[in-house]
């Protein structure tokens, strides 16, 4: 499978998991709980893991930097897609959610939508890099000799 397909497939999976989790929280009235946003990191780590695993086992890619790049690009694309989802949600479905985000300890303040987007991009890109480096700690020492058979 091509690298781009691996990245897109897993980025879409991460985005769907984050979006589905948000809708589930909304259904149970927990969408205003900022602590539940930390679970988004678990979805990002899961998607990065799947992308790198697929690169290693299906594409037989063993280069650390290549797989690290796949992890970063996968999660960065997922972050951007998720931010687009948040913007669409705030603009067209629930404009009051902007106040919910401003009142959370993670954002904290009276920020405009563009300022919140910048905050989410920075937060998301940081988790992309950190998450990819975390996942690569497992795959950097993976038995590469068995992959070439």
C-alpha cells in the first residue's frame, strides 16, 4: 500500500474516532467536560500506531525517519481534519460551543474562533510530534530481519 494511502486511511480513522467520541459525549451531556479531551490523545496514538505498523509490516519499511514521518503526517492530517470539523460545528451547528471552549481550562480566555483555531493547531501539532516519537520507541528496535523474508 502506498504511503499516502496509509496516511490518509489512518488520519480519517483518527478523525472519525475523535468526532464519534465527541458526538457520544454530546449525547450523554458530557461535551462541556474539558478533561475528556485528553482521551483524544489516545485516539491519535492509536492511529499513529496503526499507520507505522502498516508501514513496517505491509511496506517492509524499516527506516526510522520514514516511519516517524508517516506518524507525524498521519496525525497532523487528522488534527487538521478535526479542526475543520470543530469549525463547521461552531459555525453551522452550535455557535455556543465557542463559549464552552473559552471557558475550559485548556483554552481559557475570551478568544475568537481564529485564535482558538491557532491554539488547536499548536496543541494538535505538538501531540502529533510527541505521539509519533512515542510510537517510534517501540518500532525503532523491532526485529527487522524477519520483515525481509
